[in-house]
C-alpha cells in the first residue's frame, strides 16, 4: 500500500499542474507586458493601471510534451485574459535585437495581442 501511494504521489508531482512555468511577456504596437507568477497574471501597459487576475486554468497540448506550450486563462469579475504561450526559440519583439524563447498570443478586452515571452 505504501509503495502504491508513493508511486501515485510521484506521478502527480510530475504532472504539468505541478510544473507550471512563470513567464515575463512583452509586446509592442501597443506596448504591453504580462507577468505570470504562480496562480497570478499581471497585465500592464503605459498609461494604464496594472491588473492582477487569478489564473483559473492552465491547459497543455494533448499527446505532446507540455514544453511545446500551454494555454493560460485568468479572470476576475470584469476581465478575462486568454493566453497561448508557444515554445518558439526565435521570437523577436520587433523593437530590439533581443530573442525570446516563446511566442504569445493574448486576448484582452476584445483585442488580440501578439508578443514574446521568456520563462523564469
């Protein structure tokens, strides 16, 4: 019984839910940034008040490694944010020579934003 319980704990801790990544994402035209830390998602933009939302769901590609990417859904009473973070390795924000490891697509307030992320 103890061996079965230990095996179950090991499997659960190896699942994507326990391997959730933190991200620092940026975009231009318009400028925006998103930080994903733990179960919080923070959205910022120049001249706008930052919003912090609770992450309600993280989805991983079926039949593929979670390192390929993930979908993140965060919301509060008024706002919801949907993000698709995709392992890319060559994302460029268009304003600098910096290369980011991931591409991100975000829906926020009926707008589609595209940018770049690094996991941290």
